[in-house]
C-alpha cells in the first residue's frame, strides 16, 4: 500500500507534463481562432481546469497535439429517448460528429448529449446554451467507470483480508496496513460516538464509506481528470444514504427530542420543534456540501497553479509555482484522508444521536 501511495504521489507531481497534452483544441472555446497565441494559451489552460473537474463520456489519458492523436478509450453511451439507445462514445469523435441511432440524432456539447437534427443544430440561446432537448442519460461516464473499478478493488481487497483471517488471526499482506485503520474507525469513531451497545450494526456502513471516499480521493490525485468526490451527485447520494439509515434506525427518544424536547417549558418545545426538524435535513446537506466543496476546490486550485507554469515565461515564477504545486500535492494527500475521516466521523455522530437512550444523558 505504501508503494501505491508513492505511485499516486509521483503521478500527481508529474501532472504538469501531461497538462499541455490534455489542453486539446476541442476543450477550447468556439472563438479561439480570434485570439492571440498568448490569449489562446490562457484560454486552453482555463478550459482544461474546467474539463478536469467535469464528468465526461470517455476516459482521456493524454493527447499528442503535434501528431493529432488522443490516447484513451471510449465508454458506453446509454440513452433513453422513446426507447433505449446504446453506442460507444467514440462515435461522437470528441464532439465533432453527430451520431444517428434508430432515426434520432445526438450531439455531444460541453460534456452533455443533446438531441438534434442531422446537421447538428443545437439552437443556442442568447447565453450560448443549447435550447434543444437532452435525453435521459444513463451512460457509463468516467466517474461511473472509476467508481465501479474502485468498488471492485475494495471488494476483492477486503474479501482477501477476510479469507486470510480464516487461517490465522495475525494480519498478512494488505491486512497489515488496513487492520489498524479498521480498528481506528471502530475504537475512535464508532464506539465513542455511537456506543458499545449499538456500534456493531453500523460498522459495515462506516467502513464502506471511509474506504470508498478515501480511495476515490487518492485516485483523484492522479492527472487523469478523475473528480468523483468533487461531483455533487456522488456526495448527494452518500449524504442521502446516511440520512435514510439515520431516520430508519432511530429510536423513540430521538424523535421525542425533535418534536417534544424533554426538560424545557412547553412554549419552548413548540418553538424548538420546527428548528430541530429543520436540523434533520441540514445535517445531511452539510455532509454533502463539505465533501463536495473541499474536493472540488482542491482540484481547481491545483489545476490553476499547474496551468500557470505554462502561462508565465519567467523561470523564477515557474520555479515558485512548481514548488507551491508540490507542497499543495502533499497537503492534498492529507486532505484526501481527512475528508474521508470527517465524513465518517459526522456520520457516526448522527447515528449516535439516532440510537441514544434516555439514561445515557445521566450516564
């Protein structure tokens, strides 16, 4: 595992060499031919930062602009538009071609698929946004692909760990690294926040959330444009799961503290009830925004700093930004772990509120 962390760090540090390759013309704006060379470079860098944080329909590794070649692989496009339409994203040719499927025509524009005509007319409004219909997109995008890969990796890693304990209770292989983390989550997160009596039934979810978020955060440190935990749809789903588990496993004491708080005058109970009920929904919202905003901001800052290496011509400025980028990469490795820890800690805290018993107050 230490070797894996080292490889991820090296890949994140080598990102500057791959940035220019990824800043391909299809990532630039439509009016780039009117810009000067310096303005073009700035526009490409700005567009790359945006593209790096977005979910797309192919896995783009890098490009060789001199040869006009792109290295990567397409992903399945799955659309529902009066029927199922399935084809590979390579048919779009990076947004330059209209794809026909069962008599319908589709075009890829800024990472989204729109239904159009054979000519590919998107009918833009005054703000430059397409006004045509967008079909229901169920595609295997880059974020979905990486999520599935990491889910399988974690499944087989922990399945192997479980099998190793069937022959010996001493940790072997990957278990030597993961066992202290599992014990840390149990002894320092689950038990203190949930209690000895109820913590076991939440351990599976807490371990899954922690290692799932942490692994995706580490993959996001590579220069391949992976930004799963910086996608609000992903953090929303994780927050909703925490919300559902909290509400469905809560005891009567939890609901009593929300709708009729004990130990306070009746007028205050009436005032506090809507406030406490609002807090039920604010807690998962805070979980969603905290993880999303922190990871997205990290990607934007690192992408912007790396881009500046190719904008400034002064070697002193290049060296300063390179050193700052290296320092922030090290910080991001800590943030990757810290955000997984915070999400798991707050989730355990909410579970603890849900199962807290009345006598625990006196205890």
